[in-house]
C-alpha cells in the first residue's frame, strides 16, 4: 500500500510508522511526507529516509478552501491508499475529509470521545481522571469525532503534570499508530456505514 503522511511538527509518530515500513512490519511504503510548516522537523526525518518531503505552506494561500484544494492535488499526485495525519495542526475542509473517506487516519492524545481539541493532558489532570491515553480514529467531518480504531491507556498518578503525562502518552502513540496502519495495509481494517471493522468484526 502507498501511504502519505501529513505533519506540522516533530514527526515522532511519522518516525514510528516509517521505521515499521522499513523494517517490513507494515506492508506499505510512505510515498511522501507533506508539511504545512517549513520548520517541521518531520521533513528532515523524511529526507533522511529518502522519502519525498514536500512543503505546502498554508500562509501562501488566501483561504482554507484554496489551501485544501492544493493539498488534495499534491496528496493525490502520490496516489495513496491511506493518508495519515500525524500532528497535522490544521482543520480540514469537509471536501477534503469526504474525498479521503475511509482512508484518512488521525491520532489524538486523549481517550476519545473525551477531550476533543487542544490541551488534552492538562484537561485530564484538572478533571481528576485516573486514566488517560490516546486514540487512532478515522477522520470524519466532526473534529476529533470520527469512528475509533484503537486506544491505549495510561494511569494518571498524583505526581503527574501535563508534561509527564504527555511524555507517557506519546510513547503509546508510537505503538498504536503503526499498529493501525499495519492493519489497514493488510486489508484487515475498513470503515462502512455500520462502523469500523477489524478482521470482519465490528469494533
Ligand atoms: C501528537 O501528540 C498527536 O497525538 C497530536 O500531535 C502530536 C504529534 O506529535 N495529534 P509528533 O509530531 O508525531 O511527535
């Protein structure tokens, strides 16, 4: 399978997926990494791995619609089976989301449906939660609201602050994101009107 990864920053999730494609655990290849920010370190990670690293700077576009139209064109030039959002800090237009229906993943640092949006670690602490974590999901038009694929959980301890929680959750992201990509690339995962199916069973 062909994968395109969209990033805005460090790209540690990109790295985790990239490593597994290179090691053969994922039956697929990252065809391109696209960033909307010139300073995203993930672009360097892609270059170091010999993967096409493309910058599409949203500041060069008049509005969200024209940026997303150019983004779709760039993504589609790589003919991907799967598009992976890995710390891509842009809200997507409904047109883009519909275009990649059933083949667009995101990872979010909370146990969705809890804590959509930003500052998830701080919000979990302030709520006094004993458990927190991360979620891989299919992207739909509702922000952080698409059907869930896989979650991983950490316990929140009394000494935790947002930074310590973030660090532990990030480690788990690097485990579950490649796993979800692996399932997709093995044709084990799909999205239908009924929901998400893994190996023919509804999740
Ligand atoms: C992760 O925390 C992810 O959950 C969120 O953005 C961050 C990306 O981190 N959507 P990285 O760039 O993969 O290190």
